[in-house]
C-alpha cells in the first residue's frame, strides 16, 4: 500500500523539485548523484519524506536555484497558523508551559517562513523553562533555515535566542558577543524593531553584570534607560533597575545599589510580580545588612518570605532562608551556623543549587576557626556542586574560602585559593 503524503508543505516542496528537475532535463539519479539515491529523490518528489537542510542545499545547487526557492510553498489554510499565533501570545504572557506543546506539535502544515518562526519560538520556550540543552539543537536548525531562506533579520532574532541559551548555561562571553551583534544589527537597520533593540540592550547590560564587567554594564544600562520611556515594558525596566543595583553592589557602592533596588521593587510590586518582588527584597536585605541596618534587613526578609509563600516559590524561599542565616551569623556565629544548616536542608529538599552553595560556604566559614577539616569538606562540597550546577559561583567560593583560611592564619592555603579564584575568572 502506497505511503500517504505527509503534509501540504512537503508535497509542495516535492512538486517544486520535480518541476525544476524535469525543466533542467535531469533524471532522478542524476539529481541524486553523488550523495543521495534515486529512491530518496523519488520519495521527496512524491511527498513521502521531508528533505533535510543538507539535502535541500545539494538539490538547489544541482538545479541552479536558491534553497529558499524550494521552500516557497504556501501554507496549509488550516489550524497550524492559528496555533502558531496562539503560542506566540502565550509566550508573550509568560505562559511558556502552555505554549510548548503547541509549538512541539506544529511539525506539519506551515510555510517555510512560519516554520522558521516556530523553531525560534520553540527554542525560546525551552530557554524560559530552564531547558537550554533542548534549545541548542532547535536553534541550530533555525539558524540554517534562516540562511537557506536568506532572512537576515530572522537570523539576528535567532541569535538573540542563542544568546539567551548561552546565558542560562553561564557562557557569558558567548552571550555578550551575540547580543552585541544584535544591537549593531538594530543600529544599522537590519532589524527595524525598537522594542527588540531595547530588550537586547537590557539583556546585554544584565549579562555584562553577570560577567562582572561593571563599567561596561553601566554604560549599556544608561543607553537602555535613556530610551525606556518609549515603551511600556515595565517588567524589563524593573529588571534593568535590579541589574543596576547588583552592578553597584559588586562595585561597592551600597547607597546607589539600595536606590536602584528600591526602584525595581516598586515596579515589581505595581506589576503584581510576587516572585520578582520577593527576590528583590531578598537582595535588599543583604544590602541593608552590609550597610549596617539589621532591623531594615530583617523587615525585608519577612516581607520577602510572605511574597514567596504567596507565589509558591520554594526556590526563592530557600534563598531567603540562606540570606537570613548569613545576616544572623554577622552577630551570632553559633545561631548563624544552626540557621545555615537548616537552610541547607531546605535548599536540598527543594533542589535549589544556588542556595545550597551559599549555605555550604557560610558553614565552611563558620567552622574554619574550630574545625578546619570539617570546614574544608564544606567548601569542597560547595565547589563540586557549583562545577556541576552553578559555575558562576565558583569565584565566590574560592574568594571566601581564601579569606577564611587567611583569617585562620594559613597564608599559603589562602594564596593557593586566591589563585583558584583568579583561574575561574579567566576560564
């Protein structure tokens, strides 16, 4: 029994190949040679299989046309286009879990151009859901398809998604390079989309902050803030303020950090973004603690806990409990150690690696004076977990481990660990 045609798009591509082949006076065997078989070309032309990108490049070259000429079929007039539009709407509303099954199911019935957009949305959904490893192969397909279709603007948009995937795997240098390309493409007119330009500036600034490049980050923040009044993208603006707060904090300017933290908190609360507000309050607590205002820090943690509980975000609660232990330890090391151990148990229970690492670092610091061997095990466990799950925290681990060893009087160990910290920056 003959196989059925898979979709209107596949059938249309096959018809185009057959028409162009016969016009050129080529047999199926001649078109296939030397990389494919006559049977494969026959299956393509009859719509019984989908051509790979590599096969399309070969066939287009043999027929003297562009690969995009083979992919120019009209979309099926049925539901797929509506599903694609709905998936986009869901993504824009932050509902990636609902968008994902729609995007995964849209293999058939879309035009080549729409299929490219689907791949980009699909990769973006994987990123949002914290699954960048699944995003990378989808991005690769989208990049090749953008080249085949000769869509430079779409190629830039795919690069933005790739930058997001790199950021989620802590490959900040690669993300920064791609985001700079995206910004330049907006400035030279390749992409004529002010909102896209604004969001890529925001992404670039935040990634520079993550990569501990405060001077470069602040310059980009200023550019993004300067044009932010053109948009009603208040969630992104709130993220910009939060990023500026972190940048100033890393640079030692606590007053500026507190100011921008308050600006971000106000916007997050106005938008009803409970988890983001809780995270901002968590950061504010550490700022106030460093500034010497323990009472204000305690108030921030109480508010953060209530918001995280309302949002049902155990990961944020784990971070808040670790922050609480760090603040307690500043005045009462014994109580701080107990709080750190409890925070570590909770962070393990909810599988929050950042909080686990922070709790282990604190436990190592607090035990160093009385039991260096136990402290070393805690730091080692923190570094092993960071290598596997949160490599951006490695520098923090070795910096604080080095200071703890120095405080204990072990200058040789402190120097060795300080060198390890510098090595993590270089890599």
